[in-house]
């Protein structure tokens, strides 16, 4: 069996039905109504594993631009919980206002989003987290920093669970409320070595998580490499604790390196570039794109910096800081590089990583 990557999905136009893509789209996969319902059934099961109940009032702060996945997840949750609302994950003051207005007891949010909200409650808003009366927090969409799950539970006095959503459809396919991950359907997820297409059923062992979208007839039974890697015990980092391949996970979004590469190729004088991602002691990832220009006059030219910023904006909605420097022909620097100081992204070439 040949395993596809997300780059392979972009080689054909999507068919009829609801199209799953991101903003901007480097692939599109469509599902018919019956297929969407089959996928939703799995999401409902996983949300039950995460602890959702009929008495819950849920707020989801996980919306992604260009993708219907967050709203479909909300629809799946609405069959289990008493009420469900969706808000943008951006803007902590707006999120706080929404929390106070809707008064949810359950918050679905990324790990970094939850950490950032907690920090701002103390530092900017002078609010005790317990005042928000959250009894449940469901983390999804990122690799968490060590100890975060336990800290959130203590500070909010809430039960903290985790949800796994695939990077193509955003379907909730597994969850854990305690220490053990439960898959809604073990046939939909598998583990494959980075240098082999021999995928093993279930989520045991090390390797890359493989998505088997049994509900998607347009994929013809093909499986998809997710770019999400389990290496050793994941702990409270989430189901996966590393990433690999041509998509890099930062700030809860997947940055497409092929799209970035294509946009930067249009910049005159761009000889090389490096993408540096760091979290350090901060709550959110910082992303810095450094572009090496082959002429000194371009390095200090604000118009060129603006062109690079526009190229980045055409690649991703995530905030990226742009820096320029002089690229000397003999400095030995690679033409492109991803420098992940978090230690999350193992590399672009799976064979070299393996």
C-alpha cells in the first residue's frame, strides 16, 4: 500500500460535495452528505470519550480559516451537550468577553491558547481563573508544553481531557480523559515507520500516524500520512509529540513549506531563507522568517521587506515576523532551512529523519 501525503492530495481537483481545505488551500477533499455524517458519528464518539455530557455548555475556540471542520465538530458536540458555540481563537480579550457572556462550563481550545488565556487572566485582567467557572477543558490541535495539562486542571479547578483531530478533515478520531487514548474506530488510525509504507493497525508503538478515512470514497481507500509522529511516551504533549514532512505545525496551524517556497521564489534577489520557530518560556509559538538577499541595497529596502511580508501572508494566516540579511555566496548556508527550537519538527525528508 502506498501512503499519500497532503502534497499528493493537491494534485487533483475536489469533486462534488462539502470541500475540506484550509486558507490558503494547498489541497481540497470533498465529502458527500452521507460521508460527512459517517465522519460526524466518529467525532461524536470521541467527544463522548473526552467527557462531554448533556448538561455541558460548550465554547469552542478552535476555528480555522477556510475549513468547515470547527463548525462540523460543533455540530457533532451539539448532539451530546446542552449548547455549543464557536468563537475565533484569536484575541484573548474577545475570548474573555465571550466566556462571560455565554457562561460555558466546557472550553475546547488549543494547549497554547489555554496557556495564553491563563497567563493573561493573571497578568492583564487580574482575574482568578476559577471565577470563569469552567469545569471541563478539552485540549486539541497542538503539541503541549510539559506539565501544562496538570497546571490547567489545578488553576481552573477543571477536568482536563484531550482530543485528537486529523489534519485533513478535522474529524475527532480519538480522545483521552485519563491516561489512555481511546480511538473511535481503530480502523481509521494506524502507525507507519517514516521510511516504510507498512502501516500497523492501532496507535501502539513509535512512528507516523496514518489516517485511513473510511468515510471518504473520493480517496479510493488510500491512506494519508498525517505528518504527526509518536516518538516514545507522549506524556501530556498530546497523542503525537513530533511532526515531520513538508507541513510544520505552529500556533495551531499547519504551515505549508511548498507554498512558502513557491511564494519566495517570486522575490527577486532571495537567495536563501530559514524559518525559525520557538516557544521558550512563552505561551505562544514565535515564528521568524529570515530571508537572505543577494544585494545589500535590497536588505535595507522597506519595499522588499513588504514584498516578502505579502508573500508570507499569501502562504499562511499565522503571524510571521520577517527579517532580511545579506546572503554571501561563500557563507555555506543552506538554501532553505526549518529551525524548530521547540524540538517538535524532526525534518522535511522522512528518509533522512528515519
